């Protein structure tokens, strides 16, 4: 399987999971209750040029504190640092470091200023 196929498959699966977890409109036109579990936020910019590997994560260039303050970007959530046993680590958990397995670009995502998608 090619890397592109795997990457596109993972993104499509994440998008499908997100879509099915969004609140649906009720028959009377009111909004249904929000999902019990919070869903990962959509990325407001494109990510096509971002590299995410075991050794490199371009998302963290702007989103890992304290760089996020200079970049004006949202910081990585604390949940990315907390192990399932409740222990808080000083670095992002390895299972939370592949951002695009959960976070997908919004449908109207635009490239970031300065050429980085």
C-alpha cells in the first residue's frame, strides 16, 4: 500500500468518525444533544504540506507551548500529555503525536500565510 493511500484512508476514516459523532438535527428541527465524548477540533487551515513522522511533527512548530503564543495558534490540549492511567507526562504521548489521525482540516480550510499548508 502506498503512503498516500494510507494517509488518505486515515484522514477519510477520521472525517467519517467525526461526521457521525456530530449532533444530528431532530425531526422537529431542533438540534439533538451533543455527543457524550468531545470530538477533536477541525483544523482551520490545510495540512497537505505538513510532515508528521515519528521523528518530525510540523504541527508542533506552532501548536506546542510556548511557540503557540508567538504563532497565535491554539495550544495542544492537556489531554495529549495525560496517560490513560492518569499520569501527566512532560511531553506529548506517542499515541497522540500523529495529529491527523484525529484532527482533519475543515471543509473550508485555507492555506496558512507564508506558504505552509
